[in-house]
C-alpha cells in the first residue's frame, strides 16, 4: 500500500511540475515504488522527446541546526537542489545520461521496468509509468509474476549479458515446481533470479522466499534481496543454481527449515 501511495504522490508532483511543457512531449517516465527499500533514495525520472532528461531525488534532507528530517516534497529549495537535468543518448531501449547522476550513467528499459546501471553494475529498478512501448518484453509477465530477474555485473569469468526469455522461464519454473512439490509448492514462493553468462554457458542463481513474509511483496521485483556479493537477508530463503546451457540444476539449500 505504501508503494502505491508513493507512486500516486510522485505522479501528482510530476504533473504539477511539468505544467510548463506539454505532457505529450514526455517519451519515458519512471518512478521508484518503495521509499524505505534498504534505505535507498526515491527517484522520478523523465526523458523527453528532445532527449533531455530530468531526475528528481526524493531523499530526505537533514536540518543541521534542529537535526530534523526535511521532506523535499514540502521544501521547494531542497526539491530544486535534488533535481538534476541533462541530455541522453538513445540506443534502442538503452538511454545514456550526460552528465550522469549518483554515478548512474545508463538506463535500460526492459519487461516493464527501467533498470539503472553504474557501468555494468545494477543500481536501481524503477517502474515504468510511460514508455512501455519502448520496453523490450522477453516473457509473459502475467504468467511469471512471481519472478524477478537481475543480470549480474560482468566480470572476467562472466563477461556477457543474457536476457532470460519465455522458454528459459518455462524450464526454470518446471524445475522449481518439481523441487518444491514436497515443501509449500512453487506458487508459495517469490523467486529472484540472477543471471551470469559467458560464451560457454548461462548460469542462473535462484533465491526463493516464502510469500507469507508480507513485507517482501512490495519490493522483491525491484532489488536483489540477497546481494550479488554476499547474503544480507536475515529471514528464511532457499537457493539453487540452474545451468541453462546444460539444462541441469543443483540441490536446493535452505537457510533455515520451514
């Protein structure tokens, strides 16, 4: 519910702040969903048909005198200070920012979201409010609504990027259905997939989380709950690895018994 309220707030602010320019000149618009997700900032991003961009950072400020938090939506000076503008270079569904912001230098529109990157490293995911026609959709999102997919940062071992498609997800879903039949069942879990790829193989790290943890519902699609570097989640989760190239998979390991 809080995520939905934040979307409405941002859309209203965008509507008011854009009165000086025609709305139909907006090419892409995206907003964050969860204001408290891992303490990360809230963003609203707008890219216009002339390739200009505007980013509004809704992070709370701190009054150094009173030590009270300042809400930028209620403080025009802070809101102006947190607003960044520049130009983008558009290459298909990829947007390159000049200058970048928060070290973010590009955005990728895919599967109904805008993914922000610092180099090749995933930074933040936003929900597209406008621009779905420019987003590459690799699978049926209604069928696989319990899945969230993240491409791992490129390194010396996994130096390619691979986008999971419908056929891949059908196989992954069948694997999880088979493995989880003696637990709660596949439909009882949210699934986060991290994709590693090179010229020889495509590997998928799968993390699963019981849906009875209601707090996960609003943000599991937007950021890896288990980080790429090391586990940081304190709740119960399961993990396994699927080799899509060989169509093999590992044993499911649970962090704790259900």
